[in-house]
C-alpha cells in the first residue's frame, strides 16, 4: 500500500475571492524578507527537519528524524537506524538541547506541537519495539510521544497492526486530548482499526485516532476506498474534525473522484462519525498536504496539482502549488495555484502574526519569478487571506533541497526547516547525505 513520494511537485498558491481562478499570474507585491542565516545539522548519513514550532518562551523547536550516530547527533547507539529527533532553540537561536527517541529499528517523526503544559508531542511511525519504543504490532506502527518541557518522555502511545500504519500529524484538541492524522494498512489489519469492526477496504485508508490527555486511545476510525488514500493533516472544527490528504479511490466512502489523485477532505463529528466527504482537483494528480484555520472560521488547504481542468483552472507547467479555501461545509470559496514551468510543491501552511499565511515547499522552476539554484530548492512563500501572493523565496544549492515546514516567531522572524543534499551556493556545508536544514528569514 506504500505510495510513491511526491518529490518533484509544486509549491504555493494562486488565489481568488471566488471559486475559480482568473488565470492571471500573481506577482509579489511585498519585498521578501532577507536571509538571516542558513544552517545544516547532521552526521554522516541522513537527517531531515519535518516540523517547526514557535514556543511559548519566544524560541522554537524542530522535530524530524536522524539516521546518523556521529556528527551533531548525540546517541549511545552503535547501529545506524532512524530515530525521532527533537531540538530546542532559544529566542537568540542558541541550541538549548537535542534528544533522540527510538529503538534499534527505523523510527521517523513528522509532526511536532507544543502542548498546553509547555511540553511537546511528537507523532510519526516506528518499527522498533525496544529502548524507547515499548511495543510494535507489525511493520510500521503509529507512534506518539509526549514529553515535558525538557524533552523527557512522560508517556507514549503505539498503535497499529501487521502492515504499514503511519502517523503524519497531530493536534491538541479542545478537550485537552489529541488527534492523530495517520494511514492504516486496512488489508493487513483485516478490517480492524475502527471503534467497531466494519467492512474491510482494500489498500490504505485515512486513519483518525483520538487520544485523551494521557495518551489513552478513545477511538479509532478509518475512511477510504479500494485504492490508496493517504491522510497528511487534520484540523479541529467547532463540531468535529477535518482530515485532509489525497485519494485515487472512487468507491466505498469516496463518491466523486475527479480523476487520479484528488485533494480529499473528510469531515467527522467529535466521535469520528463521517458527516461528509468531498474531492477537489482535476483529471491529473492533486495531493493535499496541510490545512489551517483562517480568522473568518474557514479553512485553507495547500498541496500541489498537475491538473488544469475541473476544479483547477490553470497550470503553469509540471506541477504547481495549489491552495483552496473552503467553508465548514466543504464548499470552495476560492482556489489558486503558484508555480513555474517545472515542478513546484507545497508541504505546509501556517498563519502569521498579521493573519496572513506562510507556505513552505520545494521548487524546480526558474521562471515566473522563481529562481532555481540546481535541482529542488527549498521554497517559502507568503500569501494574504484572499490568496494573493505577497512574496516568494527559494534557497538551495546544486543538489536536492526541500522545505517541509515554516513558522513565524513572536519576533516576526520566520524559521523554515527541511533537508539538504547541497554544499554550495546558498548552502555551504553538507555533513553526510542529507542534512537537517534550518533557514531564518527576517
């Protein structure tokens, strides 16, 4: 059920105040911030920064994974495998502490949040069943770790079956619990993984997992069809949850696939009951990666599109970053795309202090106001609440460089994280294969 990775896709949006794009290319109307610094951290193998958050003390924390046992990684392990990696920085960009979590097999973290008690929750998936990982039910299990403010584990939750079950996002919910956006290998689970046993779907499904404040599972529900349905993010609404990702199914829970992979949005109530589902996209591959709530109570979803028909009114070539704004009933308020003639992809969207939005991703384009340094460059963009592109910036060298997440700090500076294989142009140092990449803009 493993799905191909969207490596060469599109980043950012081209927006409208209606449900269709006017086809006019957006250009930056605000000068982009300057690069304050670019850092790489890693060892002789592979590292990746997947999530960054502004912390309550004015600093920031980065979550991701590391494969190395040398260089910048502090570990007592003697075998090379992936571990969760958590790094805490103060407001002056000084590294306060860094910790790894995992066992003797591969364990990867994808999302980090700060909790209401100033601790942290990290979500991802684990193959290990030893050291920090106390159990494993098969191949990959969804693994969630809660730490205190100093990174010490206070509890952990492991859930899965005999197949590839992977966590990609986590939020703290209004009842002080947590919601995990993940995927379930339904075929391998034999149909288990719901609060009540239900008919088995083929392939992989969205898997929503609700935990209480202590990490105890309250319910698990899966949604999807006979093909591949991959859930990447979740947002809480006043009456439930919105799960977003991609789907190429057109049966069981999916009623209106537009062609190939679509943005697929699932709305549930607080108990995981399906309220509605909607697909957005065109006849080609369209994948949603992240969702955030806007101040008007609506939601912006960002990902990438290769389509130029149906819900997608234009395409600049290859893949574009695509964003849609929907209301709580799943109706499109506007849709926009951003990109050049090559492949540009969006991975995250975060609200800024001025109630606009930062998008991160990667770009291979060298036209339409995109500057390319080599292969994939890290991409950071800002749009306003109506989808107007305010500025865009690429950072990279001659090799592959990605930006997976970016956030604005209380100081107004932006921290972006990802991974880099380069050691030239914007990125002067590479310590192994891929390094954790940190970019500060101000």
